[in-house]
């Protein structure tokens, strides 16, 4: 029995590292997009304001150390008298030629000056060394290969976001969203439904696991939601949106291996199941973390109100009511009668099959094409209905806090 339980625990916990690896780049990407939106709003700048001109490579070009100037001019033909050759005296095979060499009027030698004491005024230096001249310089069309010419042209002319972009906002839109988040739960007992509970004033006494113990040992987990969205603009500032999402919720609990030598173990049953784990009574005991997960199909019906609109971006407040249908469960459920945990993977035993919740967020969006809009929205979601049915003596409301990122394609 012990080896089977170990194998089961390994299977159930093997997916946690994989989910963490998938969520980490998504969260970083969401944070980077949110940082860019914040920078753009605060400074009023975008990628178009960055200068990717290749001329920047020569801003610190050192002046050549060679100060000698070769004042070489092409030789021009002299007058007819100087071009003519002297008469040749031909005696036998010997020919004597007399060439008339042009006379130089100003024959001055070049002298290298090393006068370090001479200085120029800042005004003259500014005229000689002008950054405007350097920035305006482009590479010759005959320089390098065709691939290098194309690359240079792209650096000088293309932008990540076209500064001349004019958004074409349609009445309808469709999109896709992904929401990495941190998930936890609100937790309380139904005192009237707990077995073996004695109440004196504001104090409750029970032999089962107390509520404070769960609140002390349970931990939050990382989760996500993914889905398709669509919506319609009913005015310049107000839009109605909906969609279909697949969302995961949960929490991490602390348990320990069952003691099969305990006589109560062989007598314990809950919904025709044998106990898998038992609770930890103090922090000194060796405990095992177990992650409960609840998967829902969700349909949000929400309203978006534009708080601030810019030329290519906007800030909007979003709120929605979320209709939920339970799709899958992988969780340990505590039984107060037997004081053991039981593994539940069926959605129809103690779990509520339908529920609803709400969400609230602020969206930062940016048009990157005429009809393509990217957005990031810090978001909080809360399940109004308990995860468990009313017959189970625990009220548990799941909630998440995360960053929803996605895109919208504007339609006619």
C-alpha cells in the first residue's frame, strides 16, 4: 500500500514544475508589456522616438592623426608653345628630344605643424564638427553586398510601430487572452454542520481539524486562464465584451502519509473511498505539500469604460460577471468524521457543478497595426459561490490576482 501511495503522489505532483516553466516567460512578457505601456503614458514616447539610424555608429569617430595634406592637382595641358616638342635632330638612328617643362609659379613645400598652443574658438569648432552633417550621412548605394544594403535601408527607414499609424477602430472585435495569476481561497466552517462540535460563547471545540490550522498551513499557488474574446462598441467610451475561457483555481495543503497500523485507518471510509493522507497536527511533523486544482469553463459578460484615450493607445476600466461550469477536479477532501484526507477526481461528489463570480481590472492597450490592438490588464477575480456543495461543512471561495495579456482584432 505504501509504494502505491508514493507512486500516486509522484504522478500528481510531477506536473507542478512544468506549469511553473510555462508560466514564468508568460508573466515576464506580461510585465514587460505593462512596463512599456507605463513608460509610454508617463513620457509620451513610443518606439518611434528611438533613433535607430546607423549614422549613430560614427558619432565618436576619431579624427585621423595624419595632418599632412597632399595638395595634388591634375596636370593641365600648357599652351601650344609648351606642348610642342623641340625640333629633333636626326642623325642616323639617334633621335634627341627636348621637352619644355611647365614652370611652377608658386612652388611651396608642405610643412607639418605641431603647434599645440594654437586653439580654436568653440564657435569655429561647432561649424567644423557638426553632428547634423554626420547624422544626415547615409551609406553609399554601391557599398557592400545587396543583403547589407537591404539591412542598412531597413535600419534607417523601418519602425517597430509606424509613427504615421492611424488606428481604424471597428464596431466589433475578436481576440485572444492569457492570464497568468496567483490563486488562493477564502475559507470558513459551517459550524452548524460540523460533526462533534461544542460551542461555548465565541469558542468552538472539536476533535477534528480546526479552521485556524488550515489557514496557517495552506499556501497560494500559480494558476492561469486562457480563452477567446469578442465584443461590441456601443459608444466612443463604452464597450460590452464576452467570451469563453478555461480557468484553473486551487490551493496547496499540507498532509502526511497515513499510518496503516492505526486501527482507525482500516475502518475509515468516505464516499466509498479509502483514506490517502492524514492531517499534520504540528509543524514538527514531516509533511507533504499537495496542490488541489479545480478547472472551470467560464463565460464572462462584462463592461469596458475608457478612462483616458490617446492617439494610438488607451486606458480602460473593465468589470464582468463570470458564469462558471466545473470541468475537472484533482483534490484532497477532508472528512471531519474520520479525520482523514480522501482523493477526489470526480466533479459530482462534494463539489458544486455550477457557480458564478466577478472580475475587476484596468486595461492598458496599444495599437500596433491599423486594426490590431495589444493590451495588458492587471485583474482580480473572485468566486462568489463556494467550491463545495451546501451539504459539505466548508465554505471555500477561490480567487486570483494576475495579469491578463492578449490582442484584439478590430472588425467592421
